[in-house]
C-alpha cells in the first residue's frame, strides 16, 4: 500500500468528504461493472455499490484495511453481491415451498437490510443527508424513505402506493443519483 492510499484511508476514517469523493471518482464505475457481472441488473449493482460506500462510512472509525483499497472495495462489493444473490435464492426457494402464507410471514425469514441509510444519522452528515432527501421530488422521496428508512421491499412499496415495481425501481435509482449529486460523493 502506497503513501497516497494510506492518506485516502485515513481520510475515510475521519469522514473526509474528499476521500469519499475519491472512492466514487476512482472506483465507482469499476465496482458497478463488477456488481453488474454478478447480478445482471444495473440498478441493483449501483444500489449495492452505494450501500457498500455508505457501510464504509458507517464503520469508518473501526475501518481496518490491510491490503490495497481497491482489493478491499472489490471484496466488499463481491461479498455484498453474493449475499444479495443468496438471499434472493433463499427467498425464491421459500416462495415455492409450503410455508404458511399468513400476513408478515416473510419478515421473520428474510434478513432485514443490515446497513440502512438511517444509521448515518447521528453523525456530522445528518443535516446534509436529510436536506438532500427533502429536496427529492415528493413521490421519489416517499418511495426512497419507505425503502431505506422503513426497510420495505420494492413489492411492498409498489402495493402500498399502487404503482408498479418498475416505478419503484425508477424512483429509487433517481433518488440515489440525486443524492449522489447533491452530496457530491
């Protein structure tokens, strides 16, 4: 690991916006391509890469990168993709099994998102993030909040708001793109 990379890692640990911008500028496209290769879904690939960066921010104080930053990021995205695929497979297997279909049955089986955006609150970015979310268009914000803050699935959101799952995906992608731009990550 070279000196510049150590400085970036130290910046990540401090929560330095320039270090996080560096992550996006240097690694975002590569990480999205990697995730896309696993998931075959551009939107989900971008979402998992964004979640990975948010997770790094969340655990920045205990961040311990032994190898290269690139290697760490590739491993983190790959592991997140594998977990997503495993969860998706398990959910599909459960859907086809003889599980009791009573209300709320899936809540106890499908693991809740371990890294919700809401955990970012309580740090120095709280005001910036909240302001950026509030600037989202009304429908886009409602969908984003239900997904990220309430942990609801796209299907559940679509049912609650009487819109299609593709519309939910569109709003989430739009929200992430706007937040990425507004927060200058």
